[in-house]
C-alpha cells in the first residue's frame, strides 16, 4: 500500500470515529432524566416565556437527528453555542483559555520526552544499581496520580520554600513559564515513569538484536552502537505511545489546573461540569477527543518514517 | 493517567513493568502485604476508627497528633485517622465496582464477538474503537455533568471506558480457543454453544482476563480519586482519599501539611501495591500460557 493510500485510509477512519464521538458527546445530554429544557435550566425555575426561549434557542421541538446535524454543522464552523453559566459564546471562552492549557501541556510534553527518554536510556545501558534505582523510581511515578503530585509539589516548592508561585498563570511569557513550571512537572511525573519504562524495555529488546553483536564485533564504538543501532531502533516503539501520552496530558491537565487554579480549559471543564453548563462540557470534550485522535493519526503516519520496518497496512489490527 | 494501556494484542500492560524479575520477590511480598492490610483496614474500618469521621471541631482545627487524634485533624477539626480508615472503603469500593462491571460486561461482549463473528463482531469492534477515543476520565466527567455527582455515575462511566480492554482481550482469546480440538469435540457431542462457552472456554481463558482486570484496578483507583479531588466523585460528606487531598490543600497553604500528605501517601502506596501485585500475576499467567 502506498503511503498516500495509507494516509487517506487512516484519515477516513479517524473522521468516522470522530463522527461517532460527536454523536456520543451530543447524545449524552439526552441521557439526563427529565426534559432537555429542564436540564439546560439545571433546576432553576423558569417562566413559560423563558422556557419558550430555551426551546427556540436549542430548537428542542425538532427531531433529535435534525438537532444533532444542525449542532454538528455549527461545530464544524467553530460555533459551539452559548455557555449557560457565562452567557457568552463558548468559542470565545475557549479562545481565552486554550493558550494557557496548550502552553502547560506543551511544557509537560517537553519534560516528559527529555527526562523520560534519558532515564529509559540510562537504565537500559547502565543496568545494575542505576537500573534498579530507575525501576523503583518509575514504579512510584506510575502510582502517583497527577493531582497528588500537584498538591505535594505545591506544598513543598511553593508554600514551604517559596521558590515558585502557589497558583495562577501570570502575565507575560517569562512569568507564565515560572507560574507553569510546577504544574508542568506535576503533569509530567506519571508519564516520565511510563515513557522511561517503554524506552528501557524497547532498548533492551534492541540490545539483544544480532545487528548489535555484529556492530560490536566490527569494533564500532559502544557509544555509536547505542546511539545508532539501539536507541534509533527503539524509537518506533516509543513513538507509538505518543497518542497515549498526549491524551493523558490533556485529561490530567483538568486536575492539575484545578489544583493550581490555572484558568485553562481543564479548569473550565471542571467548573462547567459542577454548574452543569452543558454546551461548554460538550465543546471541551469534543476538542480533547479530536486532539487525541489527531495526535494518534500523526503518530500512525510518522511511524513508518521513523521505523521503515513497519509495513503499511490497516491499523495494527485489534486481534 | 486515565488508561495507560498500550494498544497491542494480548494483555495490555503497563509497558515494561513486566520485567520485575523473581529477584525482586521481597518487593512483591511487601506490596502484597500492604494491599492485604489496606483491604483489611477498609473492611474493619467502623470498628477500628477511634472517632466519628464527620465530627467537626472547628476550635481544634489543624491540631497536630495527640493521644485523642493520633494523626491530627484537618481544617474542619475532623479526625484524620478515622477519615483515612473509612475513606479506604469508598476508595477501594469504587475501583472494585469498575473492575467487576467492566470484567463481566467485557467478557460477555468479547465472547459474543469472538464466538459469533460476522456482523456482530464488526459492530462490536467498531464500538470498541469509539470508546477508545474517550479517555476514561473524560467519559466519566461527561456522564457526571449529565447525572450529577455521586459514586455510581463515575463508576459506570469508567466501567464502560475500561470495558474494551477486557472485551478485546477476551475476543482474541476466544478466537484462538475456538480452533482447538476440544471445542469441536463438544460440538460433535451436541453440546450447545452457550454451554461450551460458559463451561469450557470461559474457565480456560479466565486467568488471563482476570489478570487484565487486576491490572486495571490501579488505573481505576487513580481515576476515581482524581474525580473525587475535583468534587465530582463521592458525595461531599463521605470520607474519601481523593477528597481528603482536596481538603488538605487548604491545610498545606496554612502550613499544616500533615492532613494532606497522609492521604497522598496512601493513594500512592495503594496504587503501587496493587500495580506490582497485578503485574506480577499477569506475568505469571503470561509465562504459563506462553
């Protein structure tokens, strides 16, 4: 299968799944007990006129599918409807809050990749006591939810030592970096553990390859062997965790943002869930799912480029 | 966090954790011991806890350890030890619910898809793909936003999110099992399909599927604790570790970290303990069936 056909096929698959996801996100509102109008009013009593207005605004008198496709059409044009709590367009709310989240997630991603790869590589190459230390540390990291890391880091470095601000986003880029350093670290901790483990086992597997023995016996310096024949070979496997890493970051940012009171989309999702601001919840859920699937698509497309040994074909079939 | 499982056939595991070797047996025993201890504490909590977990004593807020309150009290003057003990119940019961729901439903779906094949299989596999697109916690938040807080909604949502991991594994195992001679032998003898499935195929694949569920327990615990931390999990007054971390955040900011550090430590230790035990079990099962 040529690369283009492979890419087209994956793109179509993603579109289909995204379509299904949008249906779930939209349909969830209709699982609620009671009529959608009373749900949208979330228990607040309303005059018949207000009820009428709600019915009209959300076209609640139309059949379900008509409403779904109208909503989908608007979403595709970037219109997520109006927030019930904030009484502004959801898209405006998101535009305000997305930068903080993206910066936070981006910083965490850099930390994860740099430290995770380094630790995994160190463990695989050194072995012995270094490896055991890394194994124990990553086991603990894999058991630490991000909100626990957030609260502990905040307590130690912001409250006790005062090195970092306790919360908020800050103004200006430099200040933002300082404000987001601890949250990014809290967000990264669990994934550092995961990536280090993946890298380590992928490298150990590559180390057993015959090509490594050949390279060594031909006198290739050990550093070169590790870099070009072991680390490089393990990158394909490491890359496949990319989608998982990004989706985990996007979900855990909800917890970390609320622990550090960072006004990003994670905190917005938490607030709109408690206030039952459903249009906002829909929009953010859909964005998270879409971002996750986009990253998965990119990973799938990059995989054959990073590791030419993988055959292009239907998605690693779910046997 | 959510579901840190890689997509590949067979047992979906925490990548690399499988390499904890036999030389680390003491670690495994310590973890097993700790897990048993936590479960016992949860079972016996009402008899063990020295104080009423919800007795508020504002005059005594944030006091340190004393003979009355062995581990101190929180911002509302509630006894930390009692809350930790009773919190163990909700904190373990939730993940247990997730694991039981997702295992039972996942086995049913996987058996149906693997045994019947055809259109049913492709429909079920498509739905699986769809559920994979939602991280567990996001699905839970979506459901909570509709149904409101409480323990049931998040547990059901997470069970749905974890179901595909069980059903996909079951399906692939059933596909392999179907081709084995004993199945044809029973078919020739006129046993019905449900009978063969339940009495002969299921017991054969059960250890692997249950190992997968054991691996899922730690994830579910972390997700549910996170939801409680956000105030979307258990009801406000029920003691719960995740909720205690949230309450403890205020205490930390006042310079009294104890009531936050203890639930944090318990969450981490419990998850690590269950992870290590679950992974080891999965390891043994994998080695036996390999």
